[in-house]
């Protein structure tokens, strides 16, 4: 299992600062969920870990900085599922999953038999045999999401990043996708960092939540500590009620203004 | 897996198609021996075989010194434009891109115009004909300028600004060329016959001139075919999958430009091959660059050999420029692709 640490990580775009200073340590095998309103810097932080945008400060994997590694080596450590992945039309499901093996294939090389059997294995375990020979263009939202997760799993990286993994899914598929990630996390000992808009789901699936607002961390801890009505009102500008179920589940329910009276 | 099965027959099939086109290309022509005697003579020339084909020395000279270099040059030009077009489409993730996108054609055209304007009497009799060399350099300089001004953007934007810079450099070079032609209207005919593309004057020395560049460019592009598949998911995800996207794009563009500039320098501007061949190939073998690149290479060679045949027999003794034939075939085909694409949506 692999740990992930952030030391004053900062992400700047041309005209604005997306992440001002993020410091945190994710324990091996932990699922950290980053929450916050739109534009808070959640995606930018994940993109920085994936190496897609440059950052300052340090992101440490098992103690050594990510920037010290080649892009290939970084991709062996970190798998990234973007918010709206590109599934190239005309590509077959199995070919798409095979892309996840790229970090293990030399620049001008070809995938080995091992890579192919690894992909076949992932497809079988994720129950995607029906999608393997289909054009990815023809898949539904739920099928696409499972295929993208399969690609990330084929990457065999110990750290899995998920940017809004449930954004395009209905409640059933949201649950399926998160259950799948949770199962894979336990099976493979993955360290998971995800951003999430649905606070109830974030609380249920993650070990710990970090609330960021305008690039700064404003709250961090387990769901019970972070998900409280006054904090959410302050940073999301939202009117919510927070229920504590008997089994420990925290449920965040939006409430209509009149109901407060 | 999808790469196995029927798809493994495509490459042998394309090799056979190319071999047939090569044979057809040396068999047909306005003057020379009866067509069926040519393959007999070719067999006769093989070691250990002796067949009486009845070819005279003059007829053999027509086949070997006039037709053969033309056919081989057509194959090199067709394959280079096709594989370069497919590669450009891959690195820019844009199906409508051709190998002239970044200004190679306009730069080479300007170079050729300058040479023709300066030496009205023609340069082909010189010991070293400067026209291909200057056209080649013009093409490379245009792409270099495009690259220098076009790579200021970051991420996804960088490929868009590169394409826009290519459009600007192309217009600039074309404008300069038009200006030169306005001032020297007596060479318009010469310049246009260069621009429209010609294989008719091909010699073995043309083939030797382009061969090293074509081989280098082709080998580099073929080596990148797997990475072009990874790039299909976009710059960001390809980066997250461990690809150094800007480096791959730079190397592919350099290789494709080198090949294109060298063939343009000897054959002029042969339009549409770089678009129609890769698209036709995609319609048949699917979208994976692992197949699209080698098959485009082989079919592109076959296509240009075949496209060159009507030009030399139809309107004999005048020749229809090859650029006109490919555009005549290419433009309607291109519209057809656009239509079917629209219907798919």
C-alpha cells in the first residue's frame, strides 16, 4: 500500500490560483474525499496529482516527490479517472482498457502477452465481457464509467484518483460505481482520492473528508465532523439539514427556505 | 482481442494490392511494348529464369528507365503523403487535417516559384537542379515558422494555436507567391505545372533523392503508431497515462514534415491523397492507428500508382497532371465521407 502526502501544494492557472496551499497526508489504503463548492479547486488538485497540470509545493508518494519521476513512472503509481473522459469513437472496449497498460510498455514497444491477459482478467473481474468487443461510442453512461474504471485498474497503480465519479450517473449506477471502487480498493489495497458533489455518498464511502473553499482547506476529518449544517451553509451557501442515522450514516438533505421558519 | 482474427489479413492483402499496382504501372503506357510482354521480361530478368519475352533493348529501356522510376516515385509519394496525413490526423485529433496543414505545401510552392522566377529558362539541365532543394527548404522553413509562433499555448490549446499558425503561415506564403507571379506573369504556366504535381519527368535520380527522407520519416511514424492510439483520449488523459504528449507530437510532426517536404519537392503538390487514403482505410479496417498507418502506407502507394495511369494514357501526348486526377477522385470522395459522418451523428 502506498501513502500520499501533500506539502503546501499550489496550482496556478494563467489568471487565477486554483489551489492556494494544500497540506495533507493520505494513509495507505485510505479513501480521501475532497468536497467543496464548484470552483473550489477539487479538480485542480486531482489534476496536479495526475501530472496533468503543473504545481508548486510537493506531492509525495511513499515519501518521494512525484515531480522527480518520469511521466511513465508517475503513471505506474497514479491512475486518474477524469470527470468527463474522452472515449474515442471507433475504439473497442478491450482496446480502451488496454490503454491503461501504456505506462508498462516501452516507448516504441508493443503490449506483451502479459498485458493482454491482464486486460482480459480485469474485463472478466469487472464483468465487462459484453463491452469488450463493442465500440465505446455506443455505451451508456454507466457502462462508460465502468470501462474507464477498468482502464484505471488495468494501470495497476496503487493510487486511484476519481474526479466526480458519479456526476453523470443515476442513483443506482452511482451506487454501483462506488461499490466497485470500494471493493477494488479493499482487494488491491488502493489509496483513493476522489472529489464528490454528493455529500451523503461522500460521507458513506470515504474514510475522511476534506472541505476546500477557494483553494484553501477549511475543514478536515471524518464525515460526522465535517458534514454539519452550519459549515455547509457557510461554504456552500446551502440550506441543508444533516441527519445522523442509527447506523452512523450521515445524510445531508437540502431544505426549502420556508421549512426553516 | 480485437487486434487478432480477420484483421491480420489486411497487411498481406495490402501488400498484394501494391504489388499488382506496381506491375500494372510498368505494363501500361502510351508507347513501348505490348503489355503482356512486360511481366515475361521481368521474370526473365530474375536469376535462374530464362524466358523469351520478345522485348527489344529500346522497349526494355522504356520500361526500366521511363516507366519504372515513375511508378516507384508514385509509390513513394503516395505512401508518404498517406502515412503523413494519417499521422497528422492522429496528433491533431482532427480528421480533416492533411499533411500540408502546417504550411509545407505553401512554403515549397513559394520556394519553387522563386527558383522558376529567377531562372526563366529552367533549371532542370543544371548539374544539380536547385528547384527540389529550394522547394524542400521552403517547406521546412514554413513549418519551422509555424512551430515557433504556434507553440505558445499550453495543453489542449497548443494544438489549436499550432493549426491557426499553420493557416496564417500558409496564407502568408501563398500571398508572397501570388505577388511574385503577378510581377512575373510570363512564368505562371511553368509555376502552375509544378504546383499541379507531376510524375511524368521522374527519373531514378529523383527516387534516390527522396528515398532517404521517405524511409526515415516512414520508420519514425510507424514506430509511433501505438502512441497515436493512446493520444486519441486527449492530451490530458494521455499525459495521465504516462505519455509525454508535446514530445510525441513534435517528433511525429517533424517526421511527417520531412517526408512530405521531400516528396513535394520532386512531385509538386498532389492534393487530397493525405486525406482520402487514411479515411478510406479507416472505413475498411477501423480506427486503430496500428493498422491505419501501415495500411495507409501500402494503399497510398497503390492508389497513386493507379491514379497516375489514366493521366498518361487518356490525353496522350499531353498529360493530365496527377494533382488534377487525385483532386477529381478526392473531392467527391471527401464530400461523401463528410455526408456519411453527418448521418452517423
